[in-house]
């Protein structure tokens, strides 16, 4: 659609195109409700698909392959020393994300869910202003709205996030290189997954957790 200072109307506005948002949007559209998804990223899927669960699982699949190759000698099968091509590994992960994202695009078209890329702010109980990536603005008038905007990573005091030596859960999944040593702050499932991946890829990993054990609160 053409972006500008105009008001689009919809029965249901879903803020956020992650698993919570697109599942709700698709189900509503299946029941004949005119539905619009407002998402800041170019593709549906949210953090889970693009920066979290799915990329980490692709790397875990690689780590499992390395583990199986290492234990196969017990079965009488011996492989040579694995050689890791970080660029190809990252490309394979990105290809997985692209395929899954494409599947969500097809579902959105199938259910006739309107997609808008931008960041929304409530003007009142029935209107949202939209700031688009190109700087243009528009407005959406809705009858009902579902807020599924997800969460953000916290920043630690005294830690320079912009330092090349510091990785967040997002940048660690880019797999730019494999460090010799890696300190993981936090023994939750994200920290343990990333620690396991990098350990199997060759890093010497230490996990630092404030509580008495791993997976606190799980």
C-alpha cells in the first residue's frame, strides 16, 4: 500500500508479528475477521524465528552432529577431525530462517491478513500512529487490538555492549567467529544453549550463574 498521512481501518489490529501475534492474526482471519499485523521487522516470525529459538536450534543441530561423529567410534565408525566453515554454517542457519519466514508470508496471503511494517504508538483507544522505516507516517483505526510486542534484552550496568568482546543473545547467533574462551553470564536456557553450541564448536566455555544451580525458575 502507499505510505503517507492517511488512516487505514481494520477490524482487528495485531501489534507484533511474532508467534503470539501471527497465530492470533491467522486464527482471527480464519473466522472471517478483517485483520492487520503491524510489525517493525521486514518479515513475520519475531524474535523467536529471527533472533532466538530457531537460530539457536539450527546451531544445536550442528553441535549434535559433531557430538554423534565424536561418539561414533564406539560403534566402530571413525571420522576424521571436523573442519568448521563459519561462513557456511551461518549461511545454512540463515537459509533455514528464510524458508520458515517465507512459509509465514504464504500463510498471511492465504488468510488475507494485511501486513504493515512499522512501529506503532497508541493515539487513543481506537487509533494507532505508524512510523514507517522510510520515515513516513500513517494511522490505523481499529475496532479491537491485540498487543503481542514481545520483550527486549536488558543491559547490564558497567558492561560495554558495543565492545567487540561482548556478545548478546542476538549477536552470538550471528556466529562471526569462534572464540578460544567464552564466559556466559546467566545459566538460563538461553545461556546454556549458547554455551553448549560454542563449547561443541571449540570454545572453552564457563557459565556464571547467580543462583545455586542451572535453569533457575524452570
